C-alpha cells in the first residue's frame, strides 16, 4: 500500500471504532482479504493473509494520492506562472495586485527564494 504505515491491531480498532459507517470496501484475491475503513481522516486497511492466517493493519493518509499529483504538476505550474509574469499590468486594482503578488510569492517559494 503506497503511503501507508503499519499499526497495531489495537490502534486500528481505536481509529475504526464500532461504527459500520466507517466501512469503505473489501477486496479478496486467492492469497488475502483486505477490508478498508475511513475514519478520522485516515484510510485504514486490514489485510488478512489466508495462507498464514495473520492479519496486518495499516493507515493511509487520504490526501496522499492528491499530494502525489500536486508534486508531479509542480514544475508545470511553476513554468506557467513564470510565463505569465511578463503579462503583469503596470496598474492594477487591489484584487489584481494581490493576485500578482501571490503569483510572485509562489514562484519565490518554488525556487527557494521566499525571503528575497
């Protein structure tokens, strides 16, 4: 499981609780059964190995996949902002000025020059 951390059985059940609304799905193949739960902003997976009869418990951040996409897109977003900057008007109202200031700050943060 990508972006997951193994936890104890006790920790998993403390997170899941006794609420059937936390259940989020089930996958079975010839070697294992996996039950998924959503609780407290985390996805919990219980993987039961059918051969060894051992269960393992994992948590996964719900936003982990979204963060991966954002990281993958970051270079393209930086390039787009840098291409946009020469279009900044000489005069702008306060809303537009704030937008351009935010764009400049985002570029500085992306290239490691936040304090400049």
